[in-house]
């Protein structure tokens, strides 16, 4: 394709927190295409080089980072900058910032418009008043959420934007050195 495509790096949230966010998003903004719940490590950007070079670089850098857990805090909003409602990463957000800084190099280097702040987006609305309503609903629902608010960051997914609000998974990148179990090991 000849147009400039954007890429990002995310950690999907495949647990009850992710289910909560996806359900709430469908309720608050049903006309948006369904996006899987995720925390973003590298916000959308153009590549400096090829997809394969970027992937190779990420795989090499991620081998040295052990999986970690973060916990989520309160529902917040980026109003008035953008009409976005999100849940802030509260505990161990520094781990996500360190990983972001480690990966924001070479083919993936980007001078980002805003400082990186780890969060789990619930919804981005079309206007501020819609976002204020979504914020009030999300705060109430999140206060009632009675399951673990922790997210394990074990694998990252490299994604490419195919169309507005439509992203395609390109590759899953595991964190840390993984040993492959062997069967029948003789000692």
C-alpha cells in the first residue's frame, strides 16, 4: 500500500477487566467498531523503516523485560484535550513507562504529541458533552466492579491501522526469556 500507515504496540486485556471495558464501550458508543480492550505501549505512529525491522527490534528489546502486573485506579478523562474516558494505571505504571521508553527507538521512534500516560481507554466520544456523560456512567459502573483490577502484561501485540478505527494484529511479542518445556527429560 502506498499511503503512510500507522502502527502501534498494545497489550490486550483478556480478563474480566477487559470484558467490563468492552461491554461498557458497546453500551456508551455502539456505532463504533468493536475494538478489543487494551493498554497502549506505543501510541499510533509512522514507521522509520520496514515492518520486519520494527518487529525484529521489538522482539530483541522485549526479551530483556520480564512480564509484570499493573493495577488499575480510577476512571478519568482527557477532557478538554480529547473527549476520551479511561481507567488510569495506578500501581506499577512506571513499568509501562519504562517499557514505552525502551521501545520508542529506531524504526518505532516517534516524538509524541502528548506525554505517555499508561491507561486503559474505555471510549473516545465525538464531543465533550457525550464524554462527560460517558465519564459519569463509567465512574459509577467501575465503582461497582467487584473483581480483580489487575492486568498481567505478558505479551505485546504489534498492530497496523487498516482504516479509521480498524486495526489489524501483525505479531504477538512475548516479554522475557521463555523456556520451552521438554517432555521426558532424563536427569
